[in-house]
C-alpha cells in the first residue's frame, strides 16, 4: 500500500539515523539527497525571511540555529513565505543565543515585516476622511487596522537594531551592536518612559 | 502555431523578482515567463504588483510545486483554493504541476519526492489530476520528475505511467529534459530511449535546467536536479534531438539557485530560441490547442 510506503519514506526523511526503508531499492546516499535538500532548503527560506537575525549572529550560527528549528518545526503549508511564525519564540528558548537577548524580538519584527509585505492591498484611511466624521460620532468610532499594520510590543531595542542592520553593508561584530544597543535603550527610555 | 497563448517557437525563463527592473526597462523579446504558484499565494503587496505588470506584457505560465499530487492522502483543499485564486487572477497560458509528493501528516516537505509506479498509485494520481482539473477549471500539464531512489514495488515504467495518466485524465504533459537525463543517469537507464518513447503529441511545454553531479555509496554518478547553472551539454543534445523530431514546443529555462544576472539568463533564452527556430520540420503533431 502506497500509504504505508509513503509513511516509511516520511519517517526515514525525518530521521537521518534510520536506515533506508526496505521498500526502496536504493542506497543511503540516494535517500540523503532528499534528507539534505529539505533542511538546506528550509535554512535558505529562513535566511530570506530573517536577514537581520542572520546578520546579527553570523551566517554559521544562523545556519545551525535554523537547522534545529527546521527539524522541530516543519512548514505547515507549501506557502513558504508564511514559514517561521514561531521562530521568535523558538529563539527565546534557544540556549546558545541567550547572550543576545533582543534577537527573538528582531525575529518577530522581521516576521511581521514579511506578513505586512504580503498583506492585502487596501487604500488607507485618509486624514480628510477622518475630518468628515461628525464630532458627535467620534465616541462610537472603531478603528480597524490596515491589513499590513501589526502591533508588536518589545521590551528591548529591537526596532533600532533592526533599522540599523537592515541596511546593506558588511556583517557587524557584536561590539557594534552593543554600542547601538546602548543608544537604542536610551532612545527607548526617553520615548516611552518619558511619555508614560 | 500558438500553444494556449504562448507561441510554440519561443523560449522563456523562470521569473526572478530581482530581474524585474531590467526586464521592464526594455521589454526584451522573451516568449513567456513562468512563476511558482506558491510564491504568489499572499494576499497582495509588491509581489503581485510586479507580477501584474509582467503579465500585462508577457504570456505567463504558472507552475505549482506544492500540490502533492503523488501523495497517498487526499489533496489539501485549502491549497487547491489558493492555487485557483492565483490561476483566476493571472489567467496563465500554461499551468503545470509535478508527478511527485511533498505533503504528509508529518507536515510539508519542501521537495518533490518520488513515488512508486504501481496500478494503485496510478489510480490515486489519476483521481488527483481529475480533482485538480475540475476544481481549477482548466487543463494541467504533468511534469516528469527527477528521481534519486527507486521502489521495489514499482511495476510500471515511468513513460508508460505518464502516458496512461494522460490517457485517463486528458491532462497535458510537461517534459523536463534535465529530469529525464538526471533520472536516467541515476538509475542506469537510456535517456534517448525515454525521449523516443515519450508521448510527444501531448507535450505542452519543455523544461531545461542545469544539474549538479556527485557520487553515491558505490562510487556511481549521482546527478542532482539543482537548477543552479546553465543547461548542460548532454541535456542540450537531448533537446536538439526532440525539436529535430517534433518541431516547436515552448521551452523554459529554470535557473532557481545561484541565479545569474538578467543578461546571462537572457543570453540562454536567446540561445534556446535560436535552436528552436532552426528546426522547422516536425514529425510530431501537437494536440495542444
């Protein structure tokens, strides 16, 4: 039955330590083509979605982290632009990156950026349209966010770090990040704590 | 002859967003562009704005990579809905998918995985093709796969399997010549024989691509369908043999990894277009309207 053979194939793909299923008249190296294509492909997808996270930790660290994530969390659908919705939460719990506390928030920001990029096109509400609303109706007004608008709440300087490192340029050493981080924390404190 | 809006004596390429600005700047003489359906399943934004602009100037081909037609389970209806939305939006001249599987209860495998060729799988795939064609309301072309493994339970030859699927479902076929060569080398078969037996009258489109080469555990040549380089000489030789025998069939160059500059890809398209147009005596008669 193809159902059973396919299941054996899928299990063997998920666990490279398993030998080639009996139903295949083939060598391990042949099965390894698929076993290699799948994580490498997902690593490339994650690198495309999270370029700033990758720049912050470096290509090698990112590739290793992406492999752990890809093994744990397969794409839910063939629409790979939607992959990595839980990458931020995964980074939060990923022990080797604990020294970079803002990394998970940068991942969440990059994920939201891509969701905004692919969001439905709609004309935003203009200021002129707002001024036409009668003052007496304002209390009943419900604001609906534009499909590309997302509200994110960060406890650290993820936005400043993302802004700085989404510019093209050479990969940045951690010392540079720490300098910006200090500035960004200041900006954050002035902006938000000052307003509160 | 015109094949579903694409002139048969033209070549095209997989569209890469990074090439958009150069293409729009001088609208080069390219027969058609192909996109992966899954890359345009978002609701809106710059990708659709760019593709709508491209589709205004060029015939389009939509190539699905995620339907998992060869899987044992039911097709994912949510994915069929997404696919239909892309097809309805762009009304492409061609629509194709693969004889492969990628979805399983364990999740989506981002690859085109092989299946055994048995009477059981033939029935499953035929039912899936019927479902796809009736759901999206158009004919699809089914592509021959590049494979690395074989199944002991297979009882059908791949060409016979594809020909029978075509006969049962009325689908068209997409002949990927690189896949033919990759699979033939990997399984010690004769690519020229495969081509000679292929039901060319149902071929709506040809794919060409580059492949990578390595070795398996026995030191035998193992080719990988990498789409990361120019079309190799043996694949071009097979292609020349096809067009010498069958004449004009729209031909696409797939170059998806290590994507070159537009000028390089354009040069490859021109090379294939010239080869197509040099062959005008056709023995095969396409049934493609």
